[in-house]
C-alpha cells in the first residue's frame, strides 16, 4: 500500500491545454477515495499521473516514499482498470490473470497459487478454464480486477468501471467493490462522472471541475453544504433548480423574492445573509425538489415547501457564509 500526495500539480499537454491545474490532495495509505466531476474535469489525467502514464508538468507528486517532481515517474506497481478494459479472447481466465507474470518469466509454481488466491478473492475460481466469450460483463470485470490485483499493487486505480453495466449488475459490482476493499485494504482511487455513483460508494469524495479541486467531503456533506453553485448543482443532479431572487427584510420575516414567487428565508440562512450585507441585494437561490427538474414543465420552476435551500453570491457563485 502507499499514500498518494499531490502538491500544486499541473498537467499541460503539448497543445497548451491544461488538463489539471494547481491540484493538491492527500490520499492516505489504504484509503478509498472517489474522484467525481463532469467529463473533461481531469479525473482520468489524475489516475494516469499516479500510474506513471503521464508526466506532471509542475508541482510535486509523492507516492509512498517516492517524490516525483517535473518529469516522467518511473513505472510503478499500480493496478489500473478502465471502463473499456481488454481481456485476451484466445486465452482462458487463468491465462489472462497470469499473462504478465508469464511474460516476465515467473515459474508455474509461483504463478498458480497467486492466480488461484485472486480467483477466490473475486469469486471466479470456477471460471478459470473459461474463455472471455463465455462470461457475462460482470464476470469479465472481476477477471480484469483479479489480473490487476495479482501483482499486489501499491494502489488500485479504477476509471468509471461500473458505468458500462446495467443497473442490477452495477449494484452487485458496487457492493462487491466495497466488500473487496475491506479485504485487500490497498489504496483505492475510483473516478466516475456520475455523482450518484459517488454517493452510493459512500467514501471521501473529491469534486473536480476544469482540472481543479472544487470541494472534498462525503457525498452527504457535498450535497448539504456545497461550497459553491457548481458543487450544489453537480452533486444534487437533476433534482436541483435555481433562480435569481432579491433578499428583502419584511416586518416579520426575511424573504427571497423571485419571479412570481416569494419564500421565507430559512432561519439558518438569515444570519449569513445579514452578516454578508445581502439584504436588499439580488442573489442566486438554489433548491432541491422531490422530483427531477427535467420532469417539470418548460416554464420556470419554483421552490416548494420541504426544499433544501442554498444561497450564492450572484457574481462569484460562492456559497454565502
């Protein structure tokens, strides 16, 4: 196992595009962390830098005891699985798992117990003589994971691994992943575009946007206490709406006046708005609903009783504290 530390890391490609910008994150030895954010937010690049597939452009990356500054890190013992992994169709499950060990000249006496132990761990020991064409998608994933884990990696990296599975298989794979983490206890970093997947995995979650860290916390914390409008909208998904409102102090309550509606500002927000000098000013109201905003009619949606409310500065889109 190995801890992973990013300190102000930047990755810029030859075309000038900055895929990762001033990225800092501490991943503890043996921790399970989820990276989430929309497509193009830099998640895959982070995994590739950990694996040694991409050099960092600036900053410092430390994996275990090894500090990596500018330049390409040495090839390291990291297990990495992409969503569209490849199994060798002409090889049995046993040979797929053993392939790299055989390529390095390991003896059968060394290979067999490692393959069989990992097959038991991933519950595919009855499939060792099968070929990939005989397996379902979930079984193929377990073979790919066993192949990556057989080398006892310092860290296990997974990129949107569950996204290609249908719903029931994805649920089984998610539960199995959490169970396996409890057994292998290696550092595990899982990247996904789906905030709901991050929420269901229920571990420390890093929200990324445009190559930067927006906020770190559990999915529940990120939903309830977002640091800015982007995190609130992304983590709450299609059940999140927004509207510009004016904060008005009436005789009996502080109100948020929108286009054709008004709401009493919840008590926990009144002090923050007053302290920030937002009385009489327009702010951005965010709110959650019980049903998907996409299911609402085309006219502007409005907050309802029982909504969770968030207030953001209209210019910076930062949460009002």
